[in-house]
C-alpha cells in the first residue's frame, strides 16, 4: 500500500472551510494547529522487536502514516515526542514529513514547551496522543487529548477522544480523520483523492 503525499499534489492551497458543528472532542479537534504523537504504543503497537545483534525494530501502520500526511493538506503541523531514540523513528518521521521530532526525551513537558516556543502555537491549539503515564503531563496541557483503545486506564479517564483501534493498528488514523472532519477538510481531501468524483 502506498502512502501518497496529498499535499504534494494540491496545486493550490485549500482555503479553510467552515468546521462542522462540534461535540466537545470535535470542537477541540477543530482548533488543532499542531498534532503531537508519542511513538511506542501510539504510532506502533508498543512491542519492541530485537534482532540477533541487539538492533531494535518497530512496525508502523500505513493507514496511520497516510493520515499524518493528510494533516499537512489541512495545514496542521505534526510532531513526535518520544522517550526512546531510534534511527527507525527518525527515518519514519522523514518519510512522513513530520515537522518536529524530539527523541530521547526524559521530560516531555520541557519538549512540549520548547515546541510551543518554536512554533508560536498556544497549548490550547495543540493536540497530543499518548498511551501511558509518561504522556500524562503533556496530554493534560494540550487542548485536545487523544489515546488509543488500549491506553492505560488513567489516560482513558482523562482523554477527550478514545480511538476504537489499538495503538499501531489505525488509532492514529482515527485521530487524523477526526481532526480533518472537525476542521472541515475531510470531504475536500476525499474528493481530491477520488479525482473529483467522490
């Protein structure tokens, strides 16, 4: 399955349409200008695979990847904040043209503050998706907090949106689709993908 970059084929910028009427989750999602993702358990299924030489392997979902790319077509910046460091993550982030990548982070709130300062985006206009306790502090600062279905119970209790899918199995795509719908871009991008025959 290919992950075609929709932003590369849009010849003219898409003017932001009027967002759909909002529930609490979609209302918060409509404000998102910067969507931040944890990696393990969010962009992956959380399992760590080690090769015979001790190399770490991770598996990513192509539906999730295309959803991240679609956010660019809606003018939403993307970021990763993760506690581990991995060349695999760096490569995946480049492939998806993720705007900001923070790896090997021990204090995610400090990385979050640095990200806000660098982008000039207010915390209320950010989204964060995590799955376990190290994500809680940033998740509670972001305007929109999302989790996969198998996130730790304490995150499930505090999230604005709980995906029906597990981490690494389409949960990120659900969040991307929600943001696109809330911001009024989903149908526009779908029509473009259908060649104007949606």
